[in-house]
C-alpha cells in the first residue's frame, strides 16, 4: 500500500536541496543534474502533488527561469507547468500507482537533462512533438512502426474488440503471425480500456499526423 509520508522521506533523503510543505503539498528547492557521476547543472523547481497522485504525475514548475515559457520548450501556457508526457503515456505509467521518488528519478531528472542539452545549443533527443503530434509519436514508438496508417489499424482493432488472434497475420502487413510480431506491443495499449481507445481512435481521425514538430 502506498505511503505518502514514507515517500516524502525518501525524496528528501535523496534530494537534499528540496524541502516539503505539508500544507501546500508541495516540494520546492533545487535538483542537481548528475551525468556520469559528474555535476552538470542545477534547476530550481516546485513539485505540486495533485489529488489524483499516485495515479497521475505531479505538476512541476521550473522557477529559476532557465527554461523559457514557450510551447516550443514544452511548457504549458498559462500554468507554466512542464509537459512531461503525452496523456496516454502518463495514464499507462500511473495505472498501478507511482511514487514521488520514482517520478523524480525516472521522469523529472531525465527531462531536466534534456533541457540542459537545449540550453547548451543542442536539440531535444527524447521529447515528443507539441500537441497531438506527440501522441502519434508515442503510439509509433510503442507499436514499433513508422506508418500512421498502421497505427490506425491497431487502435481501431483494439477499440472494436477485434484484436488479431495468435496465428492470424499481423495487422502491420509483415506477413508474420500476430503472436510472433506485435502481440507484446498491443498488450501495453490494451490497458487503456475500450472507452479510452475509442476516444483515441476518434482523435487520430480528427488530428492526422503531420510530422515531427519539436
């Protein structure tokens, strides 16, 4: 069973420059970015724990003004929260519950590493495109395909409860049996549930993929 008090202690013992305010349910302070055992940068942040946690991501604001408040830098307008994942990716990662320590280690720190790269004149390596384009790219990654039409076939099959059987030909047109091709990829997306899959398929029709837009 998830224990928030224990989780908070774990965070504070591993990130000594952070403080926690129990009244506002918010961490604030600094996170050092370490790469290869070497210090490379430091970011001032606030991490707000929402009511949906641990089944959703915390909200994060970079308060040191190192990251410009621009959509191109994956900062949500008006709220200034960092965009950390596409909606369905966050849902799948959080469906069994997460910890704050895991979130900082596996989501926030890698994101800050990406920002360090961009601040120093490089390009994002792991970010998805803005708006719904990021959802397309996430699905392509999970399904390990590059063709939007193949993504559509898989999502429609799941939404219509017509997932291929083990020995039928895979929908990716590889001429391989489904069980030897995309079975494991599909298993991940099934956890979205029928209603969310139907809504996703509708959005894919309404918002076709237009290429990478970082």
